[in-house]
C-alpha cells in the first residue's frame, strides 16, 4: 500500500499568516506531545510515521510549497511536484504515473490518497490500512474512508450508503454523495448511517492507469509532466469518483476535524496569545496570534481572532472569519514571509520610486549547516550586512569566510552562495527595475557540488 498526501491550498482562508507558499498546513500553531509548536503537516507526518506508513508515503504538491515541506519535514521526503497548480484530478494522475513509471509500483498495489492536514488521532492512520483489504474483499473501484458523524454538521460533505446498511457493518456500499446539506437533511442522513466525507479514498493503481489510457492521457511521468498543462482542471471527485460504478466506504469512529478557518483552528490552539501582546478585561474565546515585533493589546473583546504577520493584520469576529477567503480572492500580494529548505526570510520594507526603481529589504536567517543555492540574478543588485553568525561565502568563484559585521556587495549577474557554520542573520537590500523571485537563475543546490563548480 502506498500513501499519497495532497498538499495544496492557496493560503487565503487563514490570511494573513498563510499565503501562496505557506498554506494552512504549515502554520506552527499546534502543540506537539513534547510541548513545542508544530504545524499540521508536521503533526500528520509524525502520526503517519508512528503508524508505520512513513516509508510508503509521498507528498504531491506545487512548486511554491516544496521548500516549505523540506524546511519542516527534511530533505528526505519523497515529493511529487506539479509543473503548475491545477486541481486534484491532474495532481493524483501525475502521482499515479510517478508511482507506475518511476517507482515501478505494481499495478495491483493499493494507492491511498488523503489530504495532508486532517486533525485526527493516530488511530485514523492505523484504520486507513484496512482500505487495502476492503478493496480486495469487495472488488470495488474505489474504497473511501468516512467519519461517523457526532452531530448534524452543515459544513461537511456526506457519504450516503445503500438503504439497509447497518451502522456496525465493516464497510458499506455507497449509494450517493451529498455536499453540505441543511441540518434537517443531515439528521435524516445520519439516521441512514451516512458518514462525513473526509477526502480519503483508495484504488488499485491499474484502475487509474487504465482510465488514463482510455482517455489518451500519458501514463509515463516525464510525458505527463510535459502534458500537464493540458489536463482538465477538475477535481478527482468530478472526474473519477462520480463516474465510478462500485464504491465502498470504511467507517471511522474517532476524532476528525477540518481546521480550515480561524474559528475551527483556534478551537485546537491551547493558548489564547501567541507572540507579543496582552489580552485583558472580559475577553472570552478570543485569540491573538502575532508574528510581528509590535505588541498587540486587546481589551474586552470576546469571540474575536486577531492575526498579524508581515503580510497584513486581520481583526475579525470568529463567526465571520471564513469570509476572508472571498475578501482576499483577488489579492496578488507577494508573500512577505517564507520558509525555505535553508531557513526563512521576512520582508521588512518595500519602496518603488517614481523613476521605476524598486528597493526591497529582507531579514534572512540561514540555519546552521544549511546553504543557499549557487545562483545569480538577472534584474537586481544586492547588499548583504551580516548581523550575526559565521559562514563561508562563494562569490564569482572566490571562496572566503564571512562573520558578523561583514558587508557584501553582490551585483547583477554575480554568481554567489552562502553556507552557515553558525546560524546567520543577514539584512539584504535589493535594488533593481523589477524585484521578483523569478529573476533568480540557480546553478546548483548541494554545497559539495557548488565547491566543485567553483574550482573549475
């Protein structure tokens, strides 16, 4: 059995902490068993590993999220990268071709697909192991996992079983699906043993490969990558699930939540204040999450979320917080904070002058033992001031040590890289006609390879 974790999201529902590269699953607001802050993806990956599934798991994601995943989970994670962001059907199709043509996975292997960010007990992942046996026993095209509802929610989709299904059946045959019903409809469906649809489904690899063949889609990974922009931008539910003839579902009885909005996420945040600030007076069910160095003081406000990051500040009644996705849907602001495989950076200031010249100031932290890629820029010059730490620098083939207090001038087209021996804080000032990440030309990532290139 192979696990494919889908890591997507546009970063709008938990703005301003989330953005295009730091979607909700990467926010470090949950508390681990060790008492440290962890993200949803770190929590889920830890649970998968404890359930004995880590060696069989892959993460399918878009390019902007790759370095964030590596930063939080390490560089050993198997990542299947979408050439561009589309939808769940092309993403899962790409993953299937990767497993088939690159990994050599048997066509008879069970593939389990699930979101990367459910809030569940570890038992959820142990339960998912049963999907393999249920597919074999039932002969179904698809086996889903459904959560036994604890109340008639209007927020979730439902899996409706065939009439006559008993709540204690090991698995049920699926009759239909119902998306976000009214409460009275949800009550009636629960009486018929309906389950919450948690977005987990399993199929034999040949089931999807044969569908790709029937539709003249590529089945080899390299070809699918080149063809990817032509794949239909549709969900897996629309393209596959709704057309499948035989679907069964495995009931799961345990904790499951979708922490997709501020009002649901704050239910699982143990402390009401994260970051600099004060909550005073009669303030019930109120949370302040502050990533800025400026303190936030809140007085006599209940049922409120205040979230602040370099991307912006949100002040909202918790019940209204889901509106933020619609409010921000047309925003194309660049991310002001990102985590990378080598560390993190935060934008401190940005100016654009009347003559078109742009100036951007960043604070960069390079983790101990990590290095930037060997790269050059097409459109900008940079000046680095090393605030703290120690490392080694490569600049146009010259290799030298850098320390706190050093100032480095990196002109356009200069090939450069940096490796931190002791964690380094750097203030970077960029100047140019267009300050975008796309002007970077990367030549190498591994430090040993970079050193070899510099000696040529």
